[in-house]
C-alpha cells in the first residue's frame, strides 16, 4: 500500500484520483538504474535516497537545492526512512544538506537520469491508456522541442540547451538530451527518439528539424507519422507549399477561444499531395496544411499569421480537426511545459550551473510536471503548494511504498 495519509485531502489533490499501485508505478526501481558516480569510501547516503529526496521535493514545488534540502529537513523520521535515509547508531536520521545534494547532481550521469525518468513517465502514460478508455482511443502525439536553461550561463561557458520529446496530452517528457547549442538540435534528433516506441505515433516538430534524412528515418525505421512545420529554411518545399491553390480550397475546420486577455481563432486547409504528380520535396509527405491564426489582445490591433506544414498522415488517417489539434498542441508545449518550468519552478532564475546539476534539476521538474499532469492535475502551482504543506503526500504520488522498518539500513 502507498504511504497512508490520515489528514483531509485538499480539493486540488482530490483531482488526482486514487493513488494506488494500479495507477502509479514505484519510482525507486527506475532510479536504481542510475549509476552512482561517487567513490564507495565515505559514502553515507545511497544514490537512490538522494534522488528520491530530489523527486519528492520537486513534486512539492522545490525550485532550488536549498528548497530540496528544506523539504528533507521538514520530513519526519518515518518519511526519511521510507526514502532510504540511513539511521545512525544513536537512532537519528540526518537529511542531506544542499552541498551534498549539489555534489551528487553535479557528478551524475545526465543521460542515465533522463532515461530513468523518461521510462517512468512512459510507463505512467501506458498505465493511463489502460485505465482510461478515452485515452486509449487517441493517437499519441509527441512534440520535439528545445529549451535553454538561461541561468546556467557563465562568463566562460554558454547556457545549457536541452532537447526534449514531450507528449501533447497529457504533457509528459519521455526523453531529453543536452545539446551544445540550439543550432546543434538537428543532429540530436535521432538519438533523442531512438529509444522510444513510436510505432503509430505522430511526431511534431518545427522547421529546425525538417531535415529529409531525419524524417525518412522516422517513417521508415520508427514506423511513425510526422507533422513538420515548413519555413523558408526549406526553400524548395516552402515554395511548393506556397504555390498550392490555397485560395480555391475551402476552410475545413475552425476553432476560436477567448482567454488570458485575448481572442484567438484558427482555421485549417488541407491539400493532398500525389506522388505521381511530383508530390512535395519532402519524404513520405501526403498532405499539405495551411493554418491561419488570428489573435487580438484586448485593446490592441489584430495580428494574423499563416503557417505551412506537411504530414505523412493521409485523409483517412486524420481529419482536419485532428491535424489542427496536433499543430496547436505543438505550439502549446511552450505553455504546458516550458512556461510551468520557468514560472512555477523558476527555472530561468536558477543559478545552478556546475556539471550535470542544471540538467538534473530540469529532469526532476519534468518528472514533477509529467507525473501530476498524468494523474489529472490542471494547475501545477496549486497542486505543488498543497503537497508542500504535507510532504508525505509526495510518496503516494510517486508510488513509493511505506517501509515498516523504521530502523533503516
């Protein structure tokens, strides 16, 4: 059974539903696969215990190494025992200090940590599909997108840049790699997606990744579909798309919404691309898309934008509404993941910069956002605040089973 919490459940946490083993996997076996970079001599805390402290603290909204350590300091003796913190011969348990946590994260294998967290979130995603019939009927859509860690820059070192594969709904980061700079994202496209099972899924990405070799590999080797936004860095494809008879094609789907002080409307047109007529200068392209967006902030003038895209999906595989939702979902990753990391977790303000620590902190933020989103949280800030007041709730959310042996190891 997960850790028992006797106090009343806050309303924001009730949305997460029952926290049982059928819905939530235990995080510990996944973190146990991460190799320990430290020497065995003088080691007091196990690597898994330190990583679990970081994970639980992230779920409670910790933004920095100090806040992670403060979470551990507030934890009860029983909670520390469950997290694997060793018991001293005199009977006390001492939580790790910020410097200890920082040194561990700095020396950590960032690839191994991202693989462990990505595997955990992927399994959670599959559990949701098995328990939620509506989720199992929806085709998986995964966005490839990059994000810079602005606070990690130093005078002698540029800021770190991460490339991630993120599911559209619910939002969960399935894979993440560190790239040297934004211009290096393209060559990390295959290594990022290679470990993932993409058969039948749709991968969305912007013009930066619209490289023919990558897309051919995605369709032919990974058996996935794609939606690629085409801009002027693909001149041949862009010219062909712009030359299509869009004026004679009727709008096939429209959607509008008013929120955050602005009104938006989106319309989409699709055009079939026949191979026997030359098609498009892009591998496996079946449909061309033109998405037209109108945005009017309150008290300001209206802006308009048209975006072209191509997809390997055919008309019988996805309708205009599905294609429009996928394109909008790709743009929405900025709000549903990056914005939360920057605002709720203050990622851009973080000054952690040494070794693998910036990437590791980003990985734990991904874990927190993905886990809570999969469980049904619609406001990460409110949910993490509710967990912060009762740290033991983080155990059940991460599937960590209570340890009856309070003597520890």
